[in-house]
C-alpha cells in the first residue's frame, strides 16, 4: 500500500483520538463547534459571527453546525479529512522535491503523534496547518500558484494575524531573492508587501490593545498575558517568564519531557520532544562536521515559520498544553530537514570510508 494512504488513515485515527479526548476532558474544540467559544458579539445570524480569530472559526462552523445540524463527531470527521488531505499533499510535495529515495525507516518522521493529535480536530491548529501547507507548496510566481498562496495568507490572517505577518515576511524575502521580474516591479512588490505587513501589524496592535509599538507597551502586554494564563492555575503551568531567554526558547521548542507531567499526553509528547532534540542536534553536528546541509526551500521556510512561532511562545506563554498545540502545525519541517541532513551526512561519511578502502 502506498505510504500516502497509510498517512491519510493514520491521521484520521488521531482525529478519532482527539474527538474522544475532547468528549472525555472537554476543551475549546467542542465550544468552537457549538459556537460558544466566544459569545461576546451576541451573534445570532451567520454573518454576525464574522470576525478574526475565534469569531472566524465559529463563522466557518456555522453552516455545518447550526444550519446542517451536524453533531460534534461529524465536525471532527470533516476537520480530520481536511487536515489529512494537507498531510498527504505535503508528503507528495516533499517526496517530489527531495529528488532521491529515502530508506523506509525515514517514513517514521511523518508519524510523530503530537503533531498529528493537535492538527486533527476541530479548532485553530487544524486550520493553521491546512493554510500553512497550502501557502508553502504554492509559493511561486506562476498565476494559479500565487492565487492559492495569497488566499491561504488571507485565511491565516483571519485565524491568527501574527502568523500571517510571519508568512508575509517569508513572502517578502522570497520575492526579493527569487523574483524573475525587473527591478522596478521588484521594488513595487516590496512596497506592496510592506504596506500589507503594516496593516496586519496595525490589526495585531489593535487586538492586543497596544497603543504604541515600543518596548514598554509590548512588555506590559506580555506581562498581562502571562498573568492571565497563570490565574487559571493549570497543572501544565511552566514559569517561562522566570527563565533566561535561551532556556525559555529551548523549553518552548523541546519541552515538555516525559517527566514534566503525569498525564499520558505528556509522556507521548515528551518522547517526541526528546526525538526532536536528538534529531536536530545530530543534524547540526553532522552538518557542521561535514559541511553537509540539506538545502530545500519548502523545508527551510517551514522551519523559519516554526522558529518564529517558538520565539512568540517563549515570551508570551507559560502553559505546556498551549505550547504543545502552538508548535504542532510546524514541527514536521524541522523533523524532515534534520532527518534529511543526517542522511546526507551519513552517506558522505560512508562514501569516504569506501574511498579509503
């Protein structure tokens, strides 16, 4: 059986696991589906639900949930099918772009549980995952491709504006570096992208109630955010605000470890995080030692997106549960890049040994 079918079904299994987890423990996913995650708008009709963030998710769910009357399990299946499609599309794209066969055991990278769990159910992470994949695989200057990229960029803005700002910066650098057009059109494009980025940043400042963009105002918002999350006194609390920045960044990227909590979710996610730490450490070590780096535009941009997410998480979050789902949509890119870099380095070492003989 082709691996893409296995990957599709594997992710659907996690959609079922996520559904059962929410039914048993509760969570935002059910509230998103019944349109009760944020009722501050007092919305009744479909378009009254329109907005950014949670409001957009509820607007998106209005037709299948309220008009069609689909239950939560059906909504979970819809999200699972859509996110499974994104996994298969990314797999096919990566498979065609690396241009070389990988050993069968390499496929285990596609099956890491935490990233599948958080991108399989009703909620923002599944939508972020889908829009991120569509944006990255269609990032090109051909007309049909660029339409999908900008559409996914707009949808990402409606889910989480700060993520759209990161994608705009990726698009800006990609445009400057690889645009096939004349310098005049390149500069026009730069001005347009900078203008759009400014508008997105302005929306972010309004949403966070930051009056002026300076260090003091940003720090005040971060302190408020940390205090707000701490007031819930969750068992998954982690005092990132008390850590040095390097350790806070490390924590957001590689923790929780299995011993950081007692729930099964901690254990599974912790094993995956240890795998991520070892894999990335191995890739950096071999890359530096043999000067063998895997150069892949798609994976590189996905990793930049992830590292920017981790930067945001390390200064604004103090909850392992939120951190785990925050980084889930982009961890696959660091897994793939690290795995391919390790394979390239090992092949180079093997070739050197054969030559010596």
